[in-house]
């Protein structure tokens, strides 16, 4: 009787095990698939000032373009989707023309200078930039320098044409004219580089030429010429001051002469006698006075005319 019961229990166990194994298998498969999805998926993030170029990878097949996102944002967690962030903020680059890079002017004078350029990537043309102008391969998860992608593209596409245009504009002018034509040179280079970059994602905002330096002997000669010019100007100023002083003295002398002429024309003998009598009155009425003997004419009036040293014949006849 025990054998049939054992047989029946074995069937029940076999049936139970047969129903449990598929469930366990599906559960394990689901967990495994979830782990694989978590490992293969990501949430691509783009910071502010960048535009993210999204691509979807493939286990078998090829990577394809997925979309573009402007930072700060993320795409959400997606399977095999990565992002390459492209900076769209302005950059300022400096190109040096010094040392062996100095440029000969039209009169064969070596000139050292710098060109400062402000540029950026057009945020509306990031896909074009990535597909036609970017030559840098960047790992989405290990990239430490996201700006390097635009720096390399600038060096490949903009840098050498910009330097060529700058050299050409300086070579068209005489050496000593360059420092006075920095603004026209910068404007000409800007116009040419913008025309060159038309249709590309590179936006050139400004080009400024500066830091012009001449050879030491030329700079010394210019300094000596400037010093001589300043010395001549100083001497011209001194001559002009002396001329003004002379004119001033002439005017003063003429004024004195005119005043003396007026005084001589207005003074008379009667007026002088009147003044002399008034002076005697003041002296007599003064408590402290001294008697002064002066030549006197008729009626005790001081003589104001002059007499010859020897008496004339008419005077002797009058005395007789």
C-alpha cells in the first residue's frame, strides 16, 4: 500500500518542479536583461554654454545621429545613447607674428605684431560642425576637455587662412605706416576671414591687430628723430616767447613816449610857477620847515627857463 502513495507523491513533486522552473527562468532572464539595459544605457547631460550632439550606438551595426540638445539639460536615460558637447560660447585666440614669424613690410622692414580674434561655433550648425569640420574622436564618458574639439577644428580650418590674410595686409604697407593703420588692417582681415568662413559653422566676431614692434635699430632711430623734433619745437617755442617779449617792450616804450609827448604838450610856464608857489606855501605853513634859496625872477617867482652861461649883448644893454 505504501508504494502507490510514494508514486503519487513523486508525481506531485515532479509536477510542482516542472511548473516552477519556467518561472525562475523568466525571472532570471528579466533580471539579466535589466542589468544589461542599465549597463548599456545612460542619461547624456549637456551643461550650460554647450550644445550636445547625441548619437545612438549599436551592438551590431553602426552608430547613427540621434538628435541635438541645448544645455543645461539631459536626454533622459536611453539605450546606447551618448553625447558630444560642443561649446558655443565665444573664444579669444591670439596669433603671434614674432621671432621667425615676423613679416616683411613693403619697404622690407621686419615687423612683429599680434592678431586677436574673437569667434564661436554657430549653435544652429552643430550637426554640420560635427559631421564636416570635427576631426577629434571623443569618448563620451571619459572626455576631460570638451573644448578641445572646437580648438582642433579652429586650428584646422580658421587659423592658417587668418594668418595668411594678416601677413598679406601688413606686407601691402610700408613699415612705419603699419602702426597708424592697425584699425584698417584689422577690418580688412575680418572681412576676408568672414568671406572665407561663409557657409561654415564658424562665426568670426572681431579681429584686432596690435602690439606692433619694430627692430631695435629702427625704434632707436625713431626715438632720436622724435627727440630732435621735440627739441626743435621747444626752440621754436622759445623764439616765439622772445618775439612776444620784444613786441611787449616795444609797445611799452611807445606808450611811454606817447605819454611824455602828451605831458610836454600840456605843461606850461605858468602852470609850473603855480605849482612852485603852492609848494612854498606848504613849506612856510609847516611847523618844521627849512628855508631854501632858489633862483627867482620878477615878483619872487622861481625861474623856470634856462639862461646861457655867458650874458648876451642884449642882456648887457638892458643892464646899462
